[in-house]
């Protein structure tokens, strides 16, 4: 917990994100047909999903920890992790949707990756609904931890298996012959912005989560 | 553990439920169904029937559960439950398939493949719903909570199953082994999760 209260990584986060926003809009990018300048969305959209996965994984770890040894603090970290992850998931959907409007011409299409994202968001909303429907604190913590493990594994399996099914093709960059993230990352200019951007956004997600966690601790202390 | 078999009432209820839902879909579509619609409708039917069938597994048995609680370990209990619900749902889905093809026609070309996908999918659906019912039952929520929890988690199974069954309707079924393996893997993962997580729902 010492690490969470240290301030050096928050400074790092701010520096990286300022760099991302400034360099992300100004640095030269490869000129590809259709994509043009929308390729800059890589610095924002992809990072949102990275941050989301990071924070959901932290939440999963603390849910398992809670099941092994029921401590209130593990529950706080797990549940606030989910709440923070949902913010990033929604931002990921919004940035992706805007991008899709300009390149594919539609806000939403029936695509394996998009379905995966939708399922993820829905199953974590279900987590929130489940929590709000149970009154007893310990019961709430235990049952939602069980659900969290269940949902995380199902989500992971879905995201991994589904795009590999025969006959399922995706328009999403990185699939179906479209140039993906690896092809862009080969470009030197994009790489020097993208990697700091990922670190910056992940740090931001950790920061938001840590504030949420501390807030929740204070709330529960006042309550008791 | 197979004391469920005694409740014949639920068998009759489920058969009636299948008959009426299938008949309603038949009335709603006056003309012949093309294979794509047939497939979509069939899986929607399966979801509703399995929701109905699985709802009986934990509801209204608080006293009985307390009695079982003293007898067996939670792992044994959930395995027996999965086995029973799985077999029950297999029979129910076969009945639904027969009823559905009686009214709406049967566009399936490769019956063996279709049956295999149906059996694997239904097995997965029934174990997932069993777990979802256990969670929502402990949560004190009713059917709504159950639906909210289970639908997002059901989608992977349904999409994979629908994919395989749509292959089974084309003449030359190509490359279905991977999808069947995916279904089987999903089933195994769900069963493993139930086995690992159910004890935490059990003690109270």
C-alpha cells in the first residue's frame, strides 16, 4: 500500500499523458488510405482497453484473495476496481465508436471484437447490479467475488476463442487482413508515442482506482 | 442425490411449456422459415426453455437445502446438480427440437453435427444457468437478477453453438471441428468454475 500513496508515479502519469496528448496530435503519422489522421485514435482507444484489462485483473486478484481470506479491504479494492474499469470500458466504447463512424461509416457493426467489448461491459454492469441488490455486507462481498471470478474467466475465454472460430471474420484493425496494431507499431513515430501512452493511461487507471478505494474506505469507516 | 426424479410435476409443466412456445412461434411465422431465421429462433427458444427448466433447481427449497447441507459436501452437491440438470436439459432440448421441426420444418442437413452442437451447448447452458441461479438465489434477487447475470455470460456459448449449427445446415460442413472443440472447452471451463466456486456460495 506504500506504493499507492507514493507520488512519483502520479507525476510520471501526468507527464506521460501530457506527452501523449501533445505528441499524439502533432507527431507525424503514416498516411494510410481511409484511416488518414484517425490513426491517432490508437493512442487513446487501444490504451483504454489496456487500462481496463489491467484494472479488472487487479480486481480479479483481490476477489480471489477475498475468497481465500475474507478481509473487508480486499472487497473494497475488488469492487472499486470494477467501478473504475467500467469507466475505461465506456471510454473505450466511445472512442471506438467515434472512430468507426469516420472510417467504417457506422457507429456500431456486428463484429467479433465489438461483441466481445459489449459482453464485457454488460457482464460488469451485472456485477454492479448484483452488488446493489444484496444488503448484507459480507454476503455481498462473497457473492460478488464469486461472480467476479466467473465473469472474468468467461470474458477472457470469449475474447480468446470467438475471433478464432472458422467463418468469423472481423473488420477491426488487426484482423481479417486489415493492417493492425503491429503494422503501425513498426512505424517509429507511432511507437515513440504509443508506448508512453499505454503506460500513462494504465497509471491513470491505477490512480483513479486508488482514489476510489480510499474514498470507499473512509465511507465505510464513517459508517461503522 | 437423484431425489429430483420424484417430482414428475415439473416434467409435465416443461413439456407443456415447450409445446406452447413452439406453437406460438409457429403461429407468428405463417410462411416457411429460411434456415437463418430457423436457426436464430431455435436458439432463442432453447434459452427460454432452459431458463424455465433451470428456475426450478433452487427456487423454493430452503428447507430441503438445509437438510442436504447436513448430508453432503458442496462439491458433491454441485456436481450432482450439474449432472442432473444437464441430463434433464438434454432431454428437454431434444423434445423441443422434435416439436420445433414438426411445426416449422427441418432445414438441418447434417443431423449428427447439429445434435452434437446442441448437446454440447445445452449442457453448457444448463450448468451456467445452475450457477447463475445459485448466485442470484443467494443474492435474494428474483428472476430479474438472474437474467441480468446470466445473459452476458450465455452469449459466448450461444454464438459458438449458433455458428456450428449454421454449418450443419449447409451441405458440405467445413471446418467445424474447431468450433465443436471450443464448445467443449467452454463446457469444461464452466464445470470447473462451478466446482471451484460453489463452496463459497454454499456456507452461510
